[in-house]
């Protein structure tokens, strides 16, 4: 890859991104993501404006913990009374390994690092189903091949 950023997660915007693939093993988590916005404060971005890349590989290195959560939800009626409530559900390794094989084409709601944990938010096509992947890792490395201009609606 032509460009690489280490521990610069805050300089990327994944809110318009689509997942190509996710791989989770005992030591690393790897995501290949399409349509990532690279902010002007990224050290590799010399354009001094927001740019994008068609494909980016994000590696979370030296992973010590992975928690895969099917997000819960609450539906209220017009009077504010709870009509339906579903709690978060923590999935086992066998369950999420099978599930992530079908994540290609799903949208990312974002990726953030908070309190030593990386949180990857995945939206599905079903309105009541989303996932949070919580990963404790020592560092992150992002690699991509080239920059491209952003469409006008994202500038």
C-alpha cells in the first residue's frame, strides 16, 4: 500500500463507509472498508482538505479482548410507553465468526477508540438489527493505495 497511518484513527471518518470484509483472530482484527473519508489533519493527507479513498485496510494489533454485541433496542408508542424492548446480546465466538462472513456490503455507523477499546458500529439492512464490536487492542494501522476527491455532498 502507498499510504500508512499508525494510531491516527481520529483522522478518519467511517460514517459513509461500507464493509468489504472483517477478520477476527486471536491476535488481530482486520477490516477492509470502502469509501473512507480522510480528514485534513491526517499526516498522510497533504491536500489540506478532506479527501477520500476507495479502499482502506484497518488492522487492530495485539488484541487481548473481543466482545461482539447484537445491540438491543426500545420501541415506544405515541404515549411514551414501552411497546417492545430487547436487551443487548453478547454473542459467542462461534456465532460471530459465522456472522461476520455475511458483513460484506453492510454499512459502518462509525469506528471510535474510547478508554483503550475500539468500538466498531455496524448497521444492517434490518431496522432493528445492529452490532457493536468492542475490541481491546494495543494499536491500529490504516493502509490505503490512493487519495481521491470527495463528492460535493461530503465536503
